């Protein structure tokens, strides 16, 4: 395992009652990155995370965290892990600081200096001595981040970290997750159904379907993997415009919605489409194009299953 790799997963398999659930996953998670784990409901995301953390016995394969095997050296391997599953468990009648102090007593080598560092890292200096019951959901989520980071983990697991937050809270948590990955130089694994957030938050993504790994690549490379764009055309007569484009692009699906033509084209074909419409004396009012989102590409990758 290289010094830049925190988690190494090799040929991970899980069979239940003779049925393969996880089918030989192999991938690494690197230091300083936010890694998004995606897949439809039932694809095996939660099972894989449980296997990674030793909460479920693997049938075959191996998981190493900071070079220590989950299978044979569980106590050492798991000591490098911190996590938040949706909303963190906190004592609301206590202050934020006393919550952190209480948790610090449960783990070794956490002093007041480390507590103060984490409070500053998540931006709670002004409210840390207030009772948690007065905190907004976003503030409680930030306190949960500080709590999960107290023992200086190498790997932070976050399941639905922005669940229930308003847009401002979502943006705030997203920024702190990225800040923690960079400043603490750790790996953060995020599982979320909000694909727009994964697109903005993560460096790399792993897509799993039916227990098999479809792809592991950087978000930027994944977004570039399909150069087609969604094109919206306002033209009249619209049915004639559709017929003309269908002749020129016979393999493309063309839809009429809200008096607009919708078609996916490669960028280089957009001027061609406009020229053909004008040549056939079709009045062309507007052409808008937009790159596909992570959600569009994800649905294509998993065959249209839209529950992650």
C-alpha cells in the first residue's frame, strides 16, 4: 500500500444464503480526497461500507485501513476510522464543548488543544459553550464533524451528511467536508442521494450496481466521458423541425416538450442542426445547450435506476 493510500479493498465478496451480494470489488481510497460512493437502492453500498468497517464478515477478499487488515487486525484498523451516519448523536442538554469533552474521555490521546483545534476547524468558536439544544441542524452537524475528528482518524465515513439541511446548511457542510479532507489530510467517504452535492463535493466517485463495481474515476473525468450535450430548440413549425432533424440524426431520440425540441447532440453537431433547419425554411428562434449533469450520467451508467 502506497503512502498516499488510506483504504485498499481487494476482491471483496459477500455471499448470503448462496447468493452473491458483493462481487469482487477492488479499489483504493486516497489521502486528502473526498470519495463519493454511489449506486441504486439495493446495489450494495451499505453492505460494502459494513464490510469495510468489519461490521459484517466478508466471504472473500481483504480490506486494509492504513495498512492494517480489518479481517486480522480489526482493533488497530478501526482505530483510524471516524464516522457520522446522518445526524450525529449528541447530548442536547449539554454545551457543545462538554459534548466534545465527554467523547474525548472515551478515546486516548485527545487533549484540550485537540478539542480547540476541531472547534476552530468547524467554525463553532462563538457557540461552543452554548447548549446543543439551541443549535441549528447545521451547527449540530458541524459539532458531529468535530466529534468524529477528535481522535485524528485517517478515514472519515459520512452517510447522508446533508440530510435535512436547508440550502445554506448544505453548502456549509460541503465546505467543511472539503476543508477537513485537505487540512487534516485524510480520506472522506460520502454516501448521498443528492447527486448535485456529490458533483460539487467529491474528487472521485465509485459507482456500484448489483454488487459489481461499474466505475471508479475522478468526477471531472466522469463528466468528460460523454461529450454530448442536451440541446433545446425553439422553432416553428415544430413538427416539421422534428422531422428534418430525425432525418439528419436518425439514431437520436427527439422529444417535443413545452413547445421545444429536446435532443442530445455532440457539440460539433449543433451548428449542423441549426444550418439544416434554416435550409428547410424553418424559423429558428433559439438554441440552448447544456452539459449533462452527474445525475444524467449516473442514470445512464446504471441503466436508469434513479434511487441511490
